[in-house]
């Protein structure tokens, strides 16, 4: 059991890639966002990952601590200090079997019991991790259980891939109907700007790229002209206990409000209010880059909810724009190119300012085309959401079967 590297990592790809918490996803890896450490860093060779190493997330929110996955990439990688590496005895345990058990209800129960809560964060150390109990059935039983689980995982991943393709296709569909040029969101950027433009501002190339001229078949209108923002009127009803309905990032999936939380009215009464049909526009940079733009829908029967400051609330003006058309427009590369580089604040805490919406422009076609786009995008949204839900059910069922088979025995 080893802790990872605490050295400073950068985006410069000249060193050795380092896996961080953000790369560790549910039962797998996301390697599109990598950072690097110098190749001559002392002790780096000892921290090199080998196929079969199990990485365990030792600190984060309570539901994320204990998240783990087996690393199987043959390329050279090291790992960051928020992760713990586990190397099991291959004569007794399969790494995938350990990962599946730790992710099961029995594994999570042990992790939750020993993890410590400090200022809203949970932690578990290497000694506590060593003391977790893991069953050790014969290797052939482990192989059978792992094989079944991996087949279910492949089925889940195929559904998620199909869902992602539906989401990704929205940009091409909307842009084509609006006559918008398709541009790369991550083109190589290298150019010069006057030094005075950099004073007190971001120093990365994305923040100072030249603006893309608007071109298309329809007139352009600012987002601020199409929607009210962060309104405070029409506050939700206060319950007898003094609580009000509330929505923040944890209550939302990537596209929808999953559930409605509650907060004391006195804590959130100054927050913005959302109503059915509003759009929750993420402010925090990682959520912005992931396009976490949430359609409020029917708000699960609520007339209004208070909203976390992690979102800007857009209330489309129905006399100016079809609400779901405005929502669909947010997923175009045309919108993304205007948003990229516009966050402000210190690195890691950057947010979108509300004034940005006064300068970002979107094409506004006739109502008939807006409705056509709105209907098609809503259809794709529902199809993608159904696939994500079914994928989750497949994997949940597989994890339950894994634990049940482990307890009651494996059929041939």
C-alpha cells in the first residue's frame, strides 16, 4: 500500500503523466484531462504504476471516498497523493475482484465506518485501508465473478457511449439548422497581445483569443435579451419547520434536476429562484467545461425552488424565444467558444460572471424553426437520459449479483 506523489503538476506534456482524483471515475478511468510532473523527480521510478495496480481515492466527499479502479494501461503513469496504490498478492487475489468487493455494499459499509469527517470532507489512511476485510475465495471463483461483472460493465459502457453520442450530436444538429460554422473547441493557440491587456487578468491563451465573428442565416441576439437572470421574485413556500425547497449541484444530474433538497429559509432566502422551464447554467469552471446546463423541467411538482450560487438561473422570455430552443443553443460550439476563457478568479476557483451573458450572442431563427429544434433536442435528451438510467440499473444489478453470488456460491 503506497501513497502517491505530492509534487506540483502542470499541463505541460513534457514530463510523466500523473493520475489524479479527477481521472478516477466510477469503475474506470478518464484520461482526457491529464497533468504532468518532471521526469527527473526523485523517487519517480518507485511510483510508476503497473498493470494490475489498484488505485483508491482516500479523501473527498463521503460518497466519493473509497472509489477505486484497477489500472491496466501499459504506458508510464504515476499517481497523486490523494490516491493510494494497492498491490495484491496475485497468488491469492485478483485486483478486479478486490475493486468489485470494495465497491459493493459490504465494502462500502467498512469504508464508511472507518473514514473520518473533517470540515465536510471524509478521509481514510493507509493503515485503515490495510485493516479492511476482504473475502478470499478460490481464484477460479474470483475469475467467474469478475467475468460476469465485466460483461455487465461492457454492456453499461455501450449504453453510456450511445448516450454520449446523442449528446454530442446536438451541436452538429442545431448548428446545421442555424447555418453556424463548426469550429474546434481546442485549436492550437499561439499569438501576441499587448502587455496592458494582461494586467490583472488571466494569462492563458484561451482567455485572450480573438473573438469569432458571428455568421449564419439568422440575426444574432444576446442571451441577456432572451432571458431574465437570477430573479428573486416568486419565492418558494416556507414549511412549518422553516425549510424551503432547494437545488444545488448534488441535486442535479448533468442535464436534469434529479431531486429536490431542503434548506433552512434563513440560510438561502437571498438566493436566486427557479421555476419550471428555467435553465440552470453552471458557474464553476469544471462544470462549465462539462456543459452542466440543467433544464429545470417540472421541478418535481414544485412551483418554485431556491437555487445554489453554483448556478446562474436563466428564465427564458417566452414572448422572445422558445425556452427549450434557448436551452438547446447552449450546447453548440458557437456558445462554447464564447464562454471558453471567460471565467474569472484564481485557478481552480474560476466562475462565470453574470455580465458575460450581456455580450454572448446566439442566432434567433423564426419560431417555427425554434420549435422544430426544441422538439428534436428534447427527444434526444430523453433518449440519452433513458440510456444513462438503464446503464445505471445494469451496473447496480451486476454489483448486487456479485455480492449475492459471493455469499451464496457461484453456479457453474
